[in-house]
């Protein structure tokens, strides 16, 4: 009996399914075989099937919601519908917001047809005003960038009078380096500079190792003019007759005012054996002339000593890695010969010393001044000053020798710090000409693989917390007016010898 009921039930179910399929077929009409249908018919069938599936799915969804609602509360379905409506609205607004960002003018420029993968976007400012200003500025930046790429036409070689007049269109690397150079120039600080790999190598060789290929002259900016601060003895510049305070008007026919200090030095430097044409103005004689100088390998003597008139003279040209050991040996030599009575005073010649490594200047001052006292203070933009203090001085257990420091308008940076410290602690007085007044600290930061950024990160103050920047060190005895008078009488006067002899005379009279 049970077996008969099961069979009967199966037959009944099969009959219902067959009748259902038949009614469905009658409602839809006789189906057309797929191979006999046109593309339009297939498309229509697809759309109808899709719509039918959506209607069934929607009906099933609401049926499920209705069952949940009935099981919980008769009014719950409205709450569910409200939640669905709110979720859909949030999704729509988020989608519209995404489209507006993707279609923003700034993003269109950033993600343009040009490959700017080498450019990393800076961190955005935090304030809203700064952000809007930065977006506007970057908009202009990319507009200029693209205009140069699309519109700039360089001068062709075939229409140039000289081959050197021909130009080439800047590539992306040129544009990036030009933009970086513009960033450094915007600081209006002559000591913040960007060096490409070759220039970075030359700079490090000169400042740290004390050697370079060039003409053998220290340069500075004085009264907004490129000026020879000092020539290296026996170097090409000295042999060509260049002097301290000579103004360089042009480099290979290009006005020097076109360049900042680092660029001018780069143009004058070059491989040994090559030549550079300089147009010189000499203020003391009011003469202007051209001079061609052949470059050579220059080993900058960081320190030289000599003895004159019972005076031990230390000529300190720069502060490099070799300076501490060289200066220590010089003082040991002084100590040795002073015991014989041959010398009894020291003249520290800092003329033309444009500075160098700060820690070396602190070490040098520490050989003379008491231990633990500040040689200088550093202002880095914060409220607290950083003090650089000395260790045990070399003359701590004995009598400090009678001493004078000789400076001129090319004495700058670390040499000014050293002179100010020696004066403040009563170790030496200062004679000569007012110094340059470069009281700032530059840090070296590697950019990319081999480029270099030299950037001002702080400013120096003397032990009495007075800034050197701009004013410089005013000598206790100033020879400037005397030197001007002597030059009027003798335009060919050897300025270096004149100042040195005046300092020796002053020291002997102390």
C-alpha cells in the first residue's frame, strides 16, 4: 500500500510539471530554434529573459522580506525598505563623488598622456588655504610644463651663425632639474644650491678633500658682484695676475650676473688643460680687461706656516678633513721652536678663508679657548639655541701665546666663527678688513643617485649670541682706509703683503 502511494504521488507530480511547462509554452508561443533566429531576435529574447529574471528575483526578495517582517512585526517591512533606500542613496552619492574626483582638472593633468613617473608629488599642506593655493599653483606648473613640451621650438643649427648657438629641446630630465633649480632660487639665499652629479663631485672634492680642477681662485659675491676673494699661491689665476677684490664681469662672454655663486664657480671650473676667458674689472685702478686662463689641477693648501720677525704665522685657507691634524702639528711645531726663544707670538691668517666643515672650526677654536665653553650657538628655527662646546685646550696647562687674527672681506662662515670665539674669550684680537658676514649653516643632502642639495638649515651666533649674517666681524684695528690710500699712491701694490706686514707690526707692538 505504501509502495502504491509513492508511485501515485510521483505520477501526480510529473503530471503537474508537464502541465505547467505546457501552459508556459502556450503563453510564450512556439519557440524558434536558436540556429534559425536572427541577431535581433536573439537580442530581444535575451532582454526579455533578463527582465523576467529581474522580476522573479525582485518578487522573491520582497517575499523573503515579507516573511521576515511577518515573523517579527507587521510594520518591520517599512523599516527594512527605508534602510534599503538610504543605502542606495549613499552608494549613488559616493559613485558621483568618485566620478568628480576622477574628472578633476588637476588629476587630468597629473595623469596625462605624458609619462611623469619620475616626479614624486610633495606632501600636501595641512591648512585648507594652503591646499587650495598649492592646487592652483600646481595647475599652473603643469600647464607651463605641457606648454614647453608641446610648443617650445629650439633654434635650429642650420639657421645659426655659429654652431654653438644651436639649441636642443629640453627633455623631461632637463625640465625636472630646471624646476628644482627654480625651487632653490626661490629662497633668495645664495648658499642654497642644487648640484647635478658632476658638480656635486667637484663641490665635495673642493670642500671636503681640498682639491679640484680649475683656475685656483676663491670666489664670493660682494656688493652683488662676482668677486675674487683670494687666489691660490702658484695657481693659474695668480700666475695670470688676478688679485683679491677683482670683479669678474663675464665668463666666456656671458655676464656673470646671469649666474648664482655656485653656477659661476661651475662655469669657471673645468678639466685641466682647458681655457676660460674672464672679463675683469679692477676697482683700485678702474681698469677693465680680458684674461685667458688655462685650468690646472689645484691642490688647495689647507694650512701653511712660516716664521717672520719672531712671529709664527699660520695661513689657514679652509676647514677640511685634513685641517685638524695639520693645525695640531703646526701648534706642536710652534711649541717646539718657541722653547728656543726663536718665536714668541702667533699670527693666525684667515684672509680668503671661506669656511668649510663646522666641526673642524669648533675643534680649532677648542685648541685655544677654555674647555666646556660655547664656541658658537646655532639657531635652527626653534626657540632653543644649540651650543657647540670645546674640549680640553692644547694650551690648557700652560700660557696661551700672544696672538692676533688677520681677516679680510673674503673671510667668511667658519673662519668668522673662529675669529669671533678667539676674540670673545680674550685669546686674540682681530685686525684687517671687515669680514663677509656669512652666518649660516648649510647641510648636504643626497638627491637621487648622485645629485646634491646644499641647503641653509640654521644660522650661527657668536658666543655672545650675536648674528654674524650680513654684518660680519668688525676688526679691532681696521686697515681698509689705509689700504685705499696706499693703493691710490701705488696701484700695483701687493695687497696681501701690505696687510700681512701691517698685522705683523701690530702684533709686535702688543
